[in-house]
């Protein structure tokens, strides 16, 4: 009975949170045609062109943990960057009982299309600036003006290559790639930036290059095949499942309660872990945080979070990187 009440509360909280403030924002950013780089903030989805299909069934191996999540994403998916606060909180609260499997979706194969008013990289710049404000996550769209990507496939393949070395480091590698493209305006399709991200996250860059040219490509194609089989047409898409075959899907960027509810629906016995919410503990877990992320993880109001992070930066405890659309704070190395 208690779990049922919790689920009901979470569901209605999620629905209300999702609806509040959506209408005015979404009117400003309506897209008449599907384009992978025009992510719809109203739905929280970066959708690839093509005929829509029903989400299919999953044929997955037995979970090592009570709940498994198959997460379809892409290194340059702005909606996926937008859910980093929720995803990081999910790992802190449910990481002991939930296994998250990252799969690449292939958001931008190349520029051989013209839809939604997007026909060249420079058309994306303003859109990224807009979604940055919508998700309250720093994104500088000028990368599409200064050093645009030809495709999101190279960083996707690099991620699959990184997984062959270390799955935990691969996730840190993905985070570094995203900070590079969204905040530092780096073309992460170029090997020089991929290698720099790998080195920073402790990966063997020589081995990464070998796997990038070999096994990584095969694994990436397997991800694309799985996405087609499961009917995935947009990102982020998360499938929540248990060993009994129960399944819940969270499609697009949603408030935290949606993800928490999905976990409890496939396994009502999943226990939430408590974690320390002081800034030292949070930065020990995640070395870089935006104000939105710190607010989500610590439970501190958004404005107070930014003030605290600025104070810590002024004291020399954190390093602050400021873009035209927001900032990110990194734990200062000794």
C-alpha cells in the first residue's frame, strides 16, 4: 500500500512538473519538420527523420541488478545534455540497484538532408542557444559557426571504443566530450579533441585509436541496429526493465520523478540510497557541475546554488568556466 501511494504521488508530481511553464516556451520553439538537431523542448526529444515506428520489445540478458536501463543517446544531443542533472541524481539515489547501459543512437550521420529549416551547420547555432535557456544548462551554439561537426558518428564510435577499456571511464569520457562541444565550442568529431578527452579521463589513447578504427565501429553499428529493432527514433530514450520482463519507457527529457517512477514500477522494492549533499561530497563524486545540476543534487534552490558556487570559486575552491549561456564549476586540482 505504501509503495502504491509513493508511485501515485511521484506520478502526479512528475506530470505537474512537466506541464508547468511548458506552453509559453514550446510556442517559441515549435518545429514544423523533424530534424535531428532541432530538439523539441516541449517533448524533450531530439528526433531523427523518418517514419515513426512503435517502440519494440527488448531481448536483453538477465540483469545483474534488480533494474536495468538501456539509455539511447548521442554525444551532441542537447536534450540528453539537458537531463544530466536528473541522470546524475538517479545514479546517486538508485545506482546500487540500477544498471545503466549506454547505447549510441546516431543523431547526425551527415548533412545530406534539409528539413525543419536546417540545411547547414550554421542554422543550428541559434537553436542551441534557445534550448540552453530552456533546459537551464549552458550550451554555446557558436560551435556551429566556428568549427561545426560534419557528423556525430566519430565521437559515438569513440565512446564505444572507450567502453572496451572501462565502462565507468567511458561515461566520464562522454561527459568530457559533451562539455567540450556544448561549452568549449570544440568540434568533437576531430580526433585531436577525442584524444584530449580520452587522456583527461584516464583512457589509453593509443588503444582507443585502434579500437576506434576497428571494434568500435562494429559496436556502434550494433547499437544502431538495436535502436532500429526497438523502434527508437529520438533521444533521450530510456527503457527500464527487470528480470521478469516488465518494461517502462521514458521518452525525452522529463523531470526527475518520471525516472524514479519508472524504476519503482518495474521493481517496487527498489530502495533509495541516502547521500551527502554538501558541496565537497558532490564534487568528489562529479568533478564538474552546473548550477542546475548542483541544485538538483543538493536540493538547494537554483539561485542559491549559483551564489554558493560563485562564492566557492571566489575562494579558490572551484574553477569557473563561463559561456554566454551559463557556467560550469570544476573542482580545483591541487
